[in-house]
C-alpha cells in the first residue's frame, strides 16, 4: 500500500436499525498514521459508524474499505485476515468475564499464533505493562475498576500489534488523571508503534489533545471533517454548540409532537 | 387497530419468528459441524481443550445427579410394575417391563430433561450475557468466530456426553428396580441383573442411544440459539434462560414421541 492511500475509506454509507435510519450518506477517510477523533452528541451514530468500520455490521448502502479490503464483499478468509490487523477497544470494555485479565490479553495470541506458552505469557504481560496494568494479570474482569477495564481492553486490542486501532469512548466515566494518562498512551502508541488510530469521544479536552483530525457527526450526518484547529474555528452552529457546551435549541414541530404523544403502540 | 387485526398480526409475527428461529438453529448446526470438521483450514480450529472443558461441565459434573435420579426412577418403576402386573399375576413380566422401558424410554428421557435444565439453560445464560456485554462482538472482531468458539465445543461435548450419561442412567435405573423387585420375585439382585442382561436386545439399547444423540442436538441448538438471540440486558438473559429450558424440554418430549412411534410400529 502506498503512503498516500487511505487506511479507511467509507463512501455514502447508510445504516439502519429496523426502519430507523441511523447514518445518512457518510463519507469518511483516514490516512495512515493519523489519529482521527469522531465527536458528536450522544446517539448521533458514532458507535454505529464504528461497528461498520470494524465489520460487525455490513453496510446497507455505500461501501466500506478498510486496509484495502471491501468489508461488504470480503469472504470469511479475507475478513479473518483483516481482523488480525485491527484492534478494537469497546465502549464497555467487553472483556471475557470468565477469563482473567491475563488470559483475555493472551486470547488473540493463543487463537491466531503458534507461539509457545512462555512467549505468549511474556508478550501479554508486556502489553499489560504498556497500559500500566503490570502485575494485574490474575484478576478477573469483575474485580477491576472502570478505568482498569478500559486499559485492559486496550491491552487486548494492541496485543497483536495491529495496523489500525479503534477506541470507543476511552475516557468516558474516568477521572481526569486516568483519562489524561490514556490520552498519553494513545499518542505513544501512534508514535512508537506507528498505528493509525480512530477514537470516539465526548471529551473535548481529550479530543483536542490527541486529534490530528476531527470528524463531527450529528444525527447520522457528517457535519465537518478537518484538522482540530479548523474544526474548532468552524462557523457551523451545531459544532460551536458542541465545543462550547451550549444546550441545543429545541425546535418544536407541533404536528410531530402531537403525533408522538397520541400514536398507538403496535 | 382492531382486535382481530391485531390478533392476526401477532400470529403472523409469531410464525415468521418461529420459522426464522428454526432456520437460525439449522444454520448453527451446520456451521458448528463444519468448524469441527474443517475449521482448522480457515484458522478456526475447534480446540480440544475447549471441548474437554465443556465435557466436564456438561457430563462429568452431571454424573451424581443423573445417577441419583435415574436410580430413583428405576425404583419407582419397579414399584409400579410390581403393583400393576401383580394384579394379573404376571409378576414374572416385571423384569421385562423394567428392562425395556428403561433402556428405550426412561433412561434417555430423564437424562435429557436433566441436562436440558442444567446445560441448556447454562448455554443460554452464558452466551446471552456475553452477547449483552458485547463479548460476542469482541470475539468476532478479534477474528474468533463466536459459533466456532462457543457453539461448536458445546455441541461436540453434548454429542459425546449425553449418550454416556444415558448409559449410566440405564444402569442405575435397572439397579434401582433390582433393589425393589428382586426380593418380591424371590431372586437375588445378581440374578435379576443377569436375567435382565439376557433379555435385553441390542436394539433396545440403540433406541435409547440414538434418541440421546438427537436430544443432544436439540438441547444445544435451543440453548445456544436463544443465547445468541438475547437482547435487552440482564432481564433478557433471564427470559432467554427460562425459554431455553421450556423449549428444549418440549422439543425433547415431542421428538421422543415421534421416535417411539416410528421405532415401535
Ligand atoms: N442495537 C440497536 N438497535 C436499535 N437501535 C440502536 C441499536 N444500537 C443503537 N441504536 C440507535 O442508533 C442510534 C445511534 O446509536 P449509537 O450507539 O451509534 O450512538 P453514539 O453516538 O455512539 O452515542 P453515545 O455517545 O451515547 O455512545 C441511537 O439513536 C440508538 O437508539
Ligand atoms: Mg457510543
């Protein structure tokens, strides 16, 4: 792949849950080595976009190309090859609850490599050290605090040294110090391991600190994509609301409002 | 919406959901078997360690309860047959009645119902809570096929352990019957058992064992597919667990009836 080719290339992506349309014609591109932050109000479709980027959902319309693979057309073998090159840390961590932290981190190595037990143990402990969880490998996920879950999930996501890392809400619900540490970690991963990183976040400070570029999503549409400076300077009212923590003006459509109140349930 | 229309709509939705559920379970079966046989070629090997762990949970851990309950059922059958056949002075037929009904019917049915309650529910609960907490998604994006990792080991373990447990149940039930019937028939328990063994034909044993294989498939598919279908948080997991038990026991009993009909005509 030449350096100029995007790692992620999404064109005119539509997504539905049932009949509800969640994403409207989303175009989205990320270049190698970039840290892209996706911002947007709660429910704007950030996690849904992410689910498409990691191939958990197939596009309803439009195309998603990740590391040169078309997610909609890829067969099982191609998807597997792609997934080995991706790391994903979910919004809730999604550690396997029946396994210890160490086993969780070692799981991708066990399943995808033929390394011997010793090597696997050392490699997974190394990654735990990277996320400042050294020595915690024997705890069960239920014994971890929220911040530790996020860091353990990150360790599992990077254990195969992925080319591309997705991180949903790294700092939600964490104290400022831990969340700042996670930001440092993300920067370190990009600089030391040359990963391309896509981060979904609500936290303005953290977004501005780590982002090379920011995409703002609003009600399933991309409002703007650009460098963090240019997005901050945008004239778009919704973006300014988001950046200055202003409550949204409520526009009332009387007919729609009445219909919602009186509609019969199916 | 009028009441009649609502009823029709619900009925239609139920039927569609039912057919979809059957299709899904069928696909699960095919995929699990496929991964077990040929998964290693596409980097989705079904690990022996995972199957062994499932075999322990499904089979070994169930040995005491299966043994105890089938012994009790055997005892009960002995009492009933002695009472019923004694009325006709046909006590000598008790041995035959116990031997055939246990090996063809009761051994496998007791085992099936117990394992549906124990393991069918635990498949549904485990996989259901994993779906809810996105662990199933996480497996998927790590390139670990959830069907291969969660469903295939469960199916293989059940296919091995349910027949084994059925044999155990047969033995224990006949022992239970011997304990009560031998004194009544004025023979020693050893003689009772030897006579039973002489009476039994391979066909009787095979009937029970072939049913146990079908039960294993039914219990696993119902448990696993309700687990994967869970939505709606912890409450959803609870509902799925209950549904898995009710559906799998119903499926077992209906399948048993159909089997008995065709095998004993
Ligand atoms: N499994 C689902 N079934 C139906 N609708 C869903 C499902 N998941 C999400 N949605 C809907 O899709 C919309 C977008 O959800 P999404 O999770 O992508 O939002 P988000 O931007 O990640 O929000 P947050 O910042 O709160 O995580 C929401 O309105 C939500 O109700
Ligand atoms: Mg989200």
